[in-house]
């Protein structure tokens, strides 16, 4: 009887380490959006990268013709392209190297007779599965080279899980070839470890779907999701079951709770079994859980997200060890060749196998030590690269590029980023388009010099479509915005949300603050483009830098929640103040909430009451003294605070409100008014709310024809309130557009003979108000 040499096991350890590094490289490639930089798969010639400048230019030209290059990175220079190209190139080259490290030693071990009969088919399976993994990787990349600038999240999940399964299979072979003395027959622990291993794959599946959908950017708070334990919009898509794998909010919700259950399960097993390997698994699951929380709170920081994926693999490794040690030693080990096995008892075979393995461990070969040294070198180099290298996001790389470098480095013609002939990728089930009220109207812009004769006058909404398109092609921002609106809503032209969004993006790139805000709305809601809180915040900031109040408000909310950007309470308050001083009642209410909660600013009930009072006052006056949901909510919360305030605090709230109203009126009035309106704020001697004064704010605010809020949540809340008044909805208004609200809208539209869309809009609100007036 002879045993398999220790070098075989050491070789497999190196293979497992290389697969682990490959998984981490895959995470970095995905997080930096580098995976689509190589648009061809050349298994043999692909090992040679571009060398000359002409070769780089040709490679960049092919990339710019792909969906990601055309729609996302159309302004890439050669230097920027190299940053994503090299990471994908290393990822693919490392995969080929793994194939060589598996195939060449396997052939040598086989021909030299160093493998046992039981081990040979398992190693062949390892080689075949590794090759299939490469094919699956290309199938994943190919899904992002047809009509969408990102890979299929289903194929991404399959590629990751196949790599992890290959790694787990290799680790199991290593354990089977190693010492068996620590194994024991513990059925309960074995069953628990097996179930937890399967559960890890389930959790990793939803983690991979999160990565493919970029769902980690949508809710960057913990333990709640943007302040909700059960966030709204989890089942907005139809049929409902599609949300489980294609709705980013739902996928993140499931991943979070499955991770919590996994952590509890591993800790319970560690507490019950009380073995060194179970303690290691318990410690690893806590580290992994903390890495997951840190990844969410950081807005999916690249280093933390990569460590989180590596931590999942290490957690699986510990569970494999637990499972292996909880099973009895096999009657015939993979490392032993035993002639005449049928004539020996199981016990004698096991004893002889253990003795031979013990002797082999005492005299390791020099080649085994060399392989272990190579493994240590790989781990050290990978750790150094991970710690020392900075992995900037694509947005940071774009902003870091100097405008002058673009013309210098790129010799190829830049394709148009957006236009009528370029359609943006649509999700499988696109969300409803923003309504006309959600889209900020364009501000008048001065015509370009020399173009006065060619530019028509009047409202662009009255221009014929041919003239409108011609003016949009001539970079008339008003025409671009109107053309975008018509295409998105299908007004007087065939409905084409993708082309409409493209025109909006083009107008935003040319400097329109209203268009920049609308692009932010599209990215935040996931309309046509893929949902991205980071990009939404970036576009909101561009619009807010030009003083657009609604953009200042939306950006402030994201800064307050840490959604898509780092949490910054001071900046959020500053932006809300700027928007409130321009008459944004939603910003006034948000300031009241901030000072009441004390999250983005020190808690101050007097300041909160002052802002709630101003929000109620301006909201009522701008809606003909009608009670809107925002005004009603502001009055209720102000009343609750006044009950616990002292007379001194009430007087301070009154004084503060008068000062702020003076600033708002001065900022919003075309000319200084002769008399300021009296604020509807509490007096120091009374705890009852003051009655609204008879004065109007017609000179200080532009009241819309319909009491239709600017804020999206308030729009939904207003629709819900009207449905509630009509007894079509039972629940109180919460501003969340869920299935019950959609069904109620459809029922009303059906009875009123309106097209059944199930979506809130200004026209729907008008119809609801008319129905209420007839009652």
C-alpha cells in the first residue's frame, strides 16, 4: 500500500488560493465597472495586451462602439480606458494561469503514477469545471455587449456561484487528502453545517443579484432601509414574483434578513458544538456581518465591498472544515491505493491509512515546501495590492481627467453621448415615467448670438414637432426639454421614453439646471436608466449649484440619509435653508423635522415649531387656503411640540418665524412688499394654533392652478388623501406608491372612463378633485 505524495495536496492548496484571489479580482472588476472593457474573447491570443499607441486606439475604438462605451463612457480618454482595461485583462489572465496550474501538474502526476484511482476522476472534474467557468464568464460579458451597458445580473450571479462552488470543491479535496485524526462522527453538527453551507450559497446568490442590480446604492442606512423596516416599492413590479430577483429594493431587503438569519444560525451551532472549528465559524460570521453593514453605510465602497465578498468565501471555508470534521473517516481514503481492498476489514484499512499518512507528514518533500512558499508569496502580493492600491470609482476617474487631456489622447471620433438616434437601455419592467409635475419646467434661456432670426418665439409647447426637433438639434435648451417631455409622455408624438431621456441628458450636459434635476430624478427612480443614488446625487448637485430650489431640496434629503453620498447633516441643513428661502414648503417641513428629530442638527423644539408653522402658512396660502396633506401634517406636528414647550420657547419660535418669513418674502418677491404677511405661528401666551390671516401671498409666491405639490412623495400623499375622501382607499396617506394605491387609482380611472394606468399625475388629481366637488 502506498500513499499519494504530500506535494499533490500542496498543489491543490495553491490552486484553491489562486481561485480565492480570482474571486476577489472578480469583485474588483465588477465594482469598478471594468468587466466590459474587453469586447472580444480570445482564449489564446488574448494573453498579449495592446502595446503600441495605435493598438490602444483601436482597442478604445472597439470599446466605444459597445453599449457601455457609447452610453456611459463616451468621453473616455486612452488613459482612463487603460485603468479599466488592465483590471479586466489581469482578471482574464489570472483565469488562464489557473488553468495551466491545474492542467500541467495534473498531467505530470497522472503519468508518474502519483494519483490514487479514487482521486483521478475528481481531479479531472476539477479541470473540466474550471474550463466551463471560463465559458460562463464570457457568456456573462457577452450579455452586456448587445443592447445594454451592463451584464445580466442573472449571469453574473451564476458566474460568481460557479467560482465559489469550484473553490469549495477544491477545499474539500484538500481536506480529504490531509490529516483525518480530528474527524469524529457528530451527526447533528454535520447536518447543521451542511444546511448552513447551502444557506451561504443562497445568501451569496442575493448578494450577487444586488451587485448586478447595483441595489447596494439605493438604501445606505442600517438597521432600517432609508428609515423603513419594510421599505416602500418592494412589490411595484408585475407579476409580483419578479420583484424577488429584479427589484433592487426587494433584493436588498431579502439579502439583509437572510444574512441576519445566517449569522444567528452559525452562532447557534458554535454555541452548541463548542469546538475550535465552530468557534472559528462564529467569529468569521460576525466579521462578515460587520463588513456587510460597513459596505452598505459607505455607499458600496470598493475596498469594503471586495472584503465583504472575500469574507463570504472565508465563512464558507470555515463551514466546510466544520462539516468535514463532523464526519467519520472514510473506509478508503482518496490518498491511498490499497490492493485487495475487499479482503480487508474497514477498521484495518483505516488504521493502515492513518499510519501511512502520519509517516508522510513527518517527511515532507522539498517540492512541497516550494509550493507552500509560492502560496505564501501569492497571498502576500495579493494583500499588498489590495491595501496599497487605490480603486477610484468611474465617477472619480472622470472628474480627475483634465479637459485638455481628452483631445490629446483620443485619436478616434467621439460618438454622440445621447440623441434621437441613441436609445438608452430599458429595464425588463420599466418603472412609470415621471409625470409632468415631477419634471422641473425649463427656465428661459437667452438665444445664442446670431441666432435670433432662426429661433422662434413663444412657448415651445406650441411649436410643431418638426420645428421643435430642429431647434433641439441646434442646442436650444428649451426645445430639448420640451421634446424630451413630449417623447416621455407621448404628447403629440409616438411615446419613446428612451429617446426622451436621451434628450434630457443631453440638455443637462449642456448646462440646463432643470434638465440636470430631471436626470437626477431619472437616476433616483430608475426610469429608463439604471437606478443609481450616487449619480442622482451628482446631477442634483449640478442643478443645486445653479440655485435650483427643488434640486437643493432633493440633494439635502440624500445628504441627510447618506443615500448615494456621504452623510452630511450640516450641508443638508444649508441646502434646505436655501430652498426654503426661495419658497419651497417641502424644505420648510423638512427643516422642522430635522430640528424635531435632532439627527442632522441639534434638537430644538422652538426652531422646529417655527419651521412647521412657516410650512403650514406658505402651503395654505399657495393653495388658496386649502388644507393640503403637507399643511395638515405640519400643523399636527407643531401642535404636538407646543404642548411640551414653555412660554419662553413659544416666544422664541414666534420671533424666529417672523425673521425667516421676512427673508423668504424678500427673496421671492419681484419687488419689496409694503407689508409683510403675519406668520401663523403660536404666541407666547397661547398654546392654540393661530388662525390664518386674511392677507394673501400672491406677490410672494406663484400659486399653481391646481393644488399639486412639487415633491413626489407629497404628490402620492395628495392622491391617497383624495382616494381616501372618495372611500376608494382605507389606509391613511403615507406617500408610498404601493399595490393598494395603484389598484385604487385603477378603480377610479375605470369608473371615470380614464385610461387605466395606475399612476399618480396632475391630471388624475384634477379628476379626483372634480369627483369630490360633485359629491
